[in-house]
């Protein structure tokens, strides 16, 4: 994984192509991403952005937006052109560093690095350095269980139920990284702040696998919202309900947070978003869910027990296998009909379409208590059929043990 990412605005000037060629041929650990518009500039995951005085979307608003994200911005002006007023324009806009277009690639890279000191590394990079100094098979490390599926399959309800069941056997954390509809907080009557980004910010100052890391995370665990006083048997970190906040969360942050979480909780249940598409060529959406799915110890997939649900699930499974070629460990056929014949038909159809990409199928019945609990913001009673059907899945989750967590490619 690259330890340093440079964003370059697209320009036909020679400095840009020379820099890209230099990094490609002579430098390791550095990634270069082309940025073509304002949206990419503000949403792309980069450590520093390089523009030039001819960038069409360069503005004071862009510079301020990058400054809020703590992304330095470097401006290149055309020193070899008759009109060198570009340097004054860049300075007036407030870029962090102004350099001539004649700057050599080696010097440019060194100047970029000086704007992003080592202590500014992202959480995932910090934690990777910590893990390099300890054994990955340390017995105290817990398992990370990612629960996902297409929209409408009920992944959030399955994640909540699994967290409650796992909590009876181990210390458990439920983490919501659904970028589309982060519903764990409202589902359980928890306040929407502190949230996922609060947890990342707590750890960015110096991630640790010791008690320091768990102590920091204890500050950002979800609290009961007004009017909801039900105590939960597991801890919760809620998702980000402001869409604009997701751009501040990098996949490396998710990996780092999972690293530290599994040193403090024996089971970490992650509620994924419904999409795992790789859209990094355009916008970095769904990167959090992709990172969690790729690095989890166990993946639990959910499928709505309808013909439409089966089609949607197959599409989702294709996205998952791009990250995990082995597919899902367990699939929950959710809201299954009462008729044994119809259930058998759905299971047979799934087996025909997914083959060995789903290792086991568990049938969860359509239980009215789930909807009632959702409305009331409480847990589904453990005696209900929906929860009982997930008991063996929870046993599989807890028995997963300290599977080494992988880094995002």
C-alpha cells in the first residue's frame, strides 16, 4: 500500500508528465492520482494536491475547502512563459507553496514530502507500523465480522442481532460504516455524535494496540439519545449521517480503526453499506465498506428471500468477490417465507447461482418482532425466531478467533 499519495491536476504541461514518469520509474511507496475537477479535488484521497496557474477550477473556495480537510496545496506557475503573473495569482489564492514549472521531479517530490511530515500519516499507516513490531497471531486479538448485502436485505438488523448474540460470549463492538444509510444509531436509540470520524480523529494522534487505544475509543462510544434509556450489551460507534463527512474518511483509516478495535474487543461487528463498487477512478465512494469487507476475518452476507432479492444478491456478491475471491462465509436468507417448499426453492436457486462463493446458508424467518423492535429502537427479544435462527451464525463469528487482518490493496 502506498504510504504517500499525490494528487495532480490534469494539465498538458511537461512538469506533470515528467513527475508522473519519475515516480513510476524510480519511486516506491508513492501513488499519483489525476484530479480533473473541483469535486475530485475535494473528495479524492490525497496527502497533497498539486495545481498549476492554468487550472480552470482553481479558486479561493477550493483552497479553503482543502485547508479544512488539512490537505496542503502546491501551485506550479509557467516560469518559461513570457507572462509569469501566474505566481502572483497562486500566492493571492493562498496556496501553501509556489514553485516554477522548471522544478525537477526529484525536488518537487521532496518539497511535497516536507508539507506532509511523518506525524501526519493516516491512522491506517500508523497502525501498520505498530503491527510491524508485534506478532499478528497474538492471542488477544479479536475477530472482525463484516455484515453486508444489497439494499433492502436487512443487513443492519442482522448485524444488530449478531452483536447482541456475540455479546453473550465476548466483549463486542458494533461499528456502522454504511455510507448510504447509516442506520445503527437511530435503530438503537443512540445519539448521532460522537461518531465514526470522531473515533478516527481520536486515534490519529498516535494509534496504539495497548490500553491507550481502547481508552481513546471509549470516549467516542455511542450514548443513549434522549428518551432511549435501554442499556445495550455491546458497545456502538455510529456512522456518519452528514454525507459531506464521508470524504474525510480514508480506507486506511477504516483499516487502522479495525486494527485497534480488535485489540480491545473480542468481536467487532461491522455494518457495511449496500454497495462495494470500485468507483475510485471517478469519486472515492464506498471505500469504507470496501476496506472493511476486504480486511474482515469473516463476511456474513444477507439476501432478501424473494426472487428480486436473489437477483440483487448475486449482483452484490460479484462486487464482494472482486475483493474476496472466496466469497462470503455465511449467507443469511432473510425474511424467509413460512412455506418449507418456497424456502427450499429459494435456497436451491441461490445454490445454483452462487455455487461455492457462499460457504453456508442460514434461513432467518420473517418475524414481526423485528419491525416492532425497529420502531421502538430496542433489541429484538432473544426468544424470537429471528434471533434464534442466527445463534449458530453467532457461534461461528465468535469462534473465528484472531484471524490476522489484512491491509487494503
